[in-house]
């Protein structure tokens, strides 16, 4: 079973208190695809410019990511992001954003991708995300990511999109902004009332929270801590890698019952812990599924009491 993802593909410049690295392979759909590829075949839809290095595409293809939906626009430039992390490695400053070809991205899902049952809408304009759904008529499970910009400036389109989602992934600040609730439990319940069957609230180094409803309509929730990682090199893409591990496992299992969702969150947590150990995707290129499973076993042991 394959997984369809649509979102940004980018070139990043990242500055940390220890080092600066330029021209890194980045973008929400990129980090997602690489993480998900440990579990299931991935079909990627995105757009890049003429400046896009061929070796980046080859890296994704080496993980079995189908890049037939990656448009390369002649004469255009690839989306570029430059950011600086503060000493705590949690907070960051965006120094420069050049949307370039991503600014007017109109996703085209290839005919061969349109039978996808599992779909992830990586961070993007809600109206553009919605266009994907019309091109995935066989979808069973649709999960999306969002951010404060879309909540503040594209709320009507976001509200319409939420009605079509099975799941929503967002961070704690975004959940509060979306609902106006300062308590995360109340915020999560309010998100569920907007349409999704479940919501995953990311809390950075503090882990993640799952919220859904049981058969009686009562709130069902779980909390997982982050995997303890000593050497955080570059947090860029950690949330996207979490989502990739999460959706990759769900697709591998072909279902979204409560137990599967919780295990998927654990896998997402573990994959994200590898992602932050190197710049861009550098650490991920040396990871195997066996290593992920081994770290998951450590994580299970850590949570037992």
C-alpha cells in the first residue's frame, strides 16, 4: 500500500549556535517522505525550480520515493528558507523566505497516484491542500498539517478543509490559536468539533498528545514524551519526520484503530529523534528500519512502569 504526500520541497540554510550549513535538502514534504519511506512506498507531489540539484531527487528515489509528481519548472527557482536556532535549540528565527515556484504551486496528482488510500497534506495553503483531495477519489484516510499563517490569514478555507480530514497535526500554540482555548485538552476537543476524527498536538521536546473520541463519544487521549536525545544538531524537519513516521506506519498497517494510532505516534517520535541528530537529512541517510525498531524497543522500555 502506498502513501501520497503533497507539500513543499525546498533548499534550506540553517544556522545553529555551533555551525551554519547552506543548501540543505529541506521542505515539509521532503522530510515527511524520507521518514515515511522506512515503512511504506511514498508518492511525492511538489514543485522545484531549474536550480534544483539532481542528486536531491536521486536521494529520495534511493529510498523508494516515487518522484513522478515532482514538477521542475524551467526558469524558476526552488523555495528557499534560511533560519537561525537560538541556544535552547527549540526557538528559531526565520531570516529569509523565498517562496519562488512554491508561491503559485498548483499541485497536479499524476494519474498513477490517484488510487492512493492514505493521503498526507503537508504544510501549505488550505485552498491548495483542498485541490489535492479532488484528485484523490479513492482516499480512505486524509491527515493534514497546518500553521499559524493559515489560521490567521486563510481561516475560511482552513475551516472548509477541516471538514474533509480524518486527522490534523499541529503544535500546541497552533491548537490554541485555532480554537481560542488556552487549555490543551479543551483546545483539542474544540479541534475535534471542527471536523477531524483525531488530532495530534506536537509539543517539541516535550513529546506529543493524541486526542480522539471513543465509541461512546467520550474524549480519548494519550500522551507520549519525546525520545531523550542528547545531541540535537538541527531540529529542522523534526515535526515533518514525526508525521512521516506516523503516517508511514499507519499506511503499512492499513488501519487507524486506537492501538495502531498510538504505536504510529511512537514510531513518529523515534524517527524524529534520529532526524534532529544531523543537519537536514544527513543523519537519516544512515538509519535503517532495524535501527528504528531497536530504538522503539528502548522507548517502550522507557515508558513501562
